[in-house]
C-alpha cells in the first residue's frame, strides 16, 4: 500500500550505508530510479554551491586608491591652512610679533633643534605621558572591571567616574601643587586623575556592549568565573576598551601639558609645556606657536602610530569595519 | 499507511539506534558510561517554572515529564508562550527550576541557539578550539580535533575564516561543530535553523540527520515548525501554551532518509498541526 507513492518512495532501497560523506560530489548520475537524489553526493554538492553563493569575499582596495582617498585630502587641507596662514601674515593683519609667519615658526623650531635640546624636551614629555598612561591603564582597568562586574560598586562610584570625565584635569593642578609641591608627583597625579576615569569608563561601556547571547554561549561551553572573564568578557569588551584607551591617552596628554605649563621649576626636567611657558615669558610668539605645533604633532602621531592600527585591526577582525567605498 | 503511532503516554520505548560511524572526541574522558547506567540522556521530572515576583508569579511550565533516551532525537513543538525555550534553558543549566528535577547523567549538555552565538573575535576554528580547551583537551590535540569537527560539518579549510566572512548556514554549521566539540551526550537545539532561508534550512536538516546518525548524540530540538519537527525527530512532543504542559506525543517511524516534502512527513504534520491548532484555539475560548 505504501508503494503507491512513487514520487517520494522512501523505503528500504536507500540503506544507511549509502550515506557516507566520502562520496564525491557528482550531480545527475547519482540520482536513483525513484527520483530521489543520492543523499550524500547531492548534499555535499548542494552545500558547496550554497556556501559559494552566500559567501562574500572582502577585498582590500589597491594601494593607489588608498593613497588617493586617505592621504591626499589631509595633505591638501594642511597645505590650504598653511597657505591661508601665510596669506594672513603677508597681508599683515596683525603685527608679526603677534602673528608670525609659518617660516618664522619653522626657524624658531630649527633654532631649538640646533641648540640640541628639542629632542630631550619632546622625550621628557612623551616619557612622562607614556609612564603616566601605563599606570593609568593598570588602575583604570582594575577599576573598570570592578565597576562593570559588581553592582554595588557600580551604584557607588559609577556616576562619580562618569562625572570625573567632564572635570577638566587642569583643575587638579593647584591641588596637586599644594599636596606634592613642584615635583614629578604633581605631574603624575594630574595625568592619572585625567586618564583613569576615561579608561575605566571605556571598559565599563565595552562590557555593557557585550551581547547577552555571547555571555550565555560562554557559560554553555564552560567559560565561567575567571575563565569567563578571560575568554568572553575581556575580548568581548575590547572595542569599547580600546576607545577608552584612546580617550585615556588624549586625556593624559592634555593633563600633562596643563601640568607642565603650570608646574615649572628648575628641578623639574623641561618638557613641551615648559617650552611653551618659556616662549610666553619671553614674548616669543614663533616659539609659542612652534611648541603648540609640536604638542599637536606628538598627540596625533601617537594616535596614528599606536591606537589607530590596533583599533582597525580589532574592528576588522570582527567585521565591524565597513570598508570605505 | 499507518507508519505513525499516536500515544499520549510518556512511553520510553527505545528506538532502533542509528549505527554510530565514529566515536566523537577519542581520547577524552567519556561521559557515556554514566548515561548508559542511567538509561536516559536526560530525565525531566515534574518540572515547573514560574517567573515574576512572589505572589504575582506567572506559571510558564507546569509539571513537565520527559525522558530523552540515549541516542534519541526528540523535538519539542509548541506555539509561542509554551515555554519550550525556557525548558531548554533549564536543561542546559542556564536557569533554575521552580519545582521538580532535571537529571542529565552525561554531564553539561551543549546548546545551540537561533543565532550562531559564535565569538566574533575568534576565527571559526578558534571558536571550536575554545570549546575544546574549556573541556580540557590538551593543546597539541586541539587543532586536529577542530579540523575533524569542521570536516564533519563539511567546512574543511574554514579554520582561519572570520565569523563575519561566513554565510548564515556556514555559521550555524560552525556553531554545531562548536557544540559537538563539547563532546556532550546531549545536544540541545533552540530553533537553530529558524533564521535561515528555506533552501539552507533544508540542507541543514539533512546535515543534522547525518551528523546525528554518525555521532550517536541525543538531541532535544525545540521548534515551532511542525514539518521540521516531523522531518527530524524520532519523537515529537507537543507542548500546550500558558502554562506549558506535555499535550501529546507522536513516535515518528518514517524511515530515513526523509525529506521535508515527503508525503508521510506531510500526513503526520497535518495530524499534529490539527492538534496544535486545537491547543491554540483553547486560549481564545474563555
């Protein structure tokens, strides 16, 4: 009575042994007389076809295109700004002791360079910034994990931590000078107070952005407790964490400049902030502008050389980076 | 033709077991003896679950009794609000029962979700290797074992692929491989193919049936799709809604290989759908 269904014909003519996956993916000859395709061969071919149809291959744009789209526009913008600056200088909109031309600034920087002090000044600031940032990284990460993971801690200090971000860290400078005097401790205290909240907040935001599904999946495969933190929580929070680090660096660099600018004393090594203050004291506008440019360049350089590549790499791996078209 | 059999009792008739082609996870501690001794892969006894504040609780599952035999494929079918996903979470240990007990002698079950739930910060292969690592597989063996599992789901060579580079069907296959990497004797599946297009879903039904017969894993598969339930299962369990109770059970004796368009699948689906509609209709009557 079952044999009336010739079109489906599920029956004993298709034994289990014919369904081994090792069979090559042949197409039509694999069909049996009943019209039902041989399962293994047909399935493998079908699946390969579906995979091929559905897979999007991401291609990286050629180098020429990258240069044209990413490098040329900022170069043109900088040239334009320099041109306008030079124009304003040439038209004498302001006396030259107030608005020096680009070449005068360049000469001022060249003079510092020939004095042989400029590299040590930059290094002084960068090494202070880097050391402060590393300490802030450790403190901020611990603090961020505590706030993200423990509800009472979050309730207690979460709002304070976000509030601290909007407090300009230069406001701490007078307090730090009273506490620590004109020492390196003052500078580091200001840098830490500026950077730690950003890093901690970034980590908290990153943890909050983890999909609940990933946390559940982690628990199902056995990533609980510390192993959950290590294998799910931290990698899951990485995008938010990295933007926190970027902001943390920007805040430490800013705070450092504020601290160096205000806390100047012979005992403290000279950094870029002190260079700026020296320029102001001597009414040396080319030097002031040169110092500002250097501060800007160091900030941009570290962002471009360290943070941007790391962030791009993380986002690209997760498919979160849309390639610019 | 009467290949189907309608029962309302919780019969635990062992089915003709599909021949296991290979034992999974060779060389790692085997949870099978515990399960063989118990005689079931999962036993759900008088399980109830309610949500909400004390005093204003909502009963989601009411006195569920269900056994999954070793190597059996059971589908849990029900309309929305029947608590089928809740039941699966309880079996997976992601949530606690309000009453009753759940025994899974083969250790922590693996669970597949409707979304692939793969970690986007790892490659396809690393996702599988992480599950192996957390299971305690020593490092030198992980790579080869991950390759073997990828081969099992027919994704040879996809080890280094990023999750976002894979299609929806491929992601679910990697997720299946990761679930199998846990080497659990019980695989829980929560509508794993619901978000896929019909062609891909059809292909994955075949894949799942093949892998199930090759690994001899027990499967508890939740779905709201009657045809899917009949296509895959040895036994279909219908849950009523609000609260979820076991309303009916059907043993599916349609021989493999099955197709979702087979007339036997269709016939039984019609019968089950009628029952399901009756269950849903009851909610509009008071």
